[in-house]
């Protein structure tokens, strides 16, 4: 007995898929469903003005928000924050480092010292972010140092160039005098 393959229903399903497009297919058909690794949303109550190490659900979001506020803040905001962060705890010193990171170049050295002194005291989840900010600060400090060195080299070269210009002018004057004497001597010998 010969079996007959029914192509009709298979063809109908194929046409439905083609007409329906990708909307009928799952987004990630082969993705693992692991509920332990799912990303947990950040609590909506994470709005601390001064970040701390105690509020674990808001740890990263509060520190990132504080870093962004420090970057956007003006001189007055930074001064206010530095006044509020006078306590000598590791979290306050690291917060001061963040504020100083976006201050003047004179404050960068102090910010770097604070990061280096207290980075190890921060929670493990926060250390990569703080290390990133420290590395970014060190990069700016290095560029600033190279800029200052380049400016010093330029100033030195400009001084040397000015001295060479003076010598060239003096040599040009000497050459003119020699040429003038030769012309006078030639005129006297012709007469």
C-alpha cells in the first residue's frame, strides 16, 4: 500500500507564515530562559542627592546620576557639594573625588589621590565604574601634562627663533656693510 503525502496543509501553513511575516516567529527562538540571570529593573526610588554604599538596589544608578550631575554642575554646585561632603568616610571621599574630577585642573591631583586611596573600600559592584572614572581622569591629566610640555617647547622654540632672527639681522647688517665698503673701494679705484 502506497502512502500519499499530503502537501495541501503544509502548503497552507507555509503561505500563512509568508503572509504573516516575521511577526509570527518568536523574537529569540533559541534563547535560554534563565530567570536567575534576568536583569532586574532599578528601583524607581533611586534619587539620592548624595550617593552612598548602603542602598544596594540603587548603588550604581545613584553613583552614575551623581557623576553626571558633577559633570554638568557649575562652580557653585561643586562648591556646595564639596561643603556637604566634608565627612571623612570612604564613600564621602569618593564622592568628593567625583566632584573634583570635573573641577579645575588644579583639583585633578587631589581627585586622583582620593580615588586611589578609597577605591578598594567601595562595594565590588561599584569599583569598575570608579576605576573607569579614575582612568578617564588620569587620561585627562596626562593630556594636560603633554599640552603643558608642548606649550613650554613652543615657547622655547619661539625664543630661540627670535634670537636667531636677531643674529640673522646682525649678519645681514654686517654683509651690507661689507658690500658697501667693496662698492666704495671699487669706486675709488676707478677714479
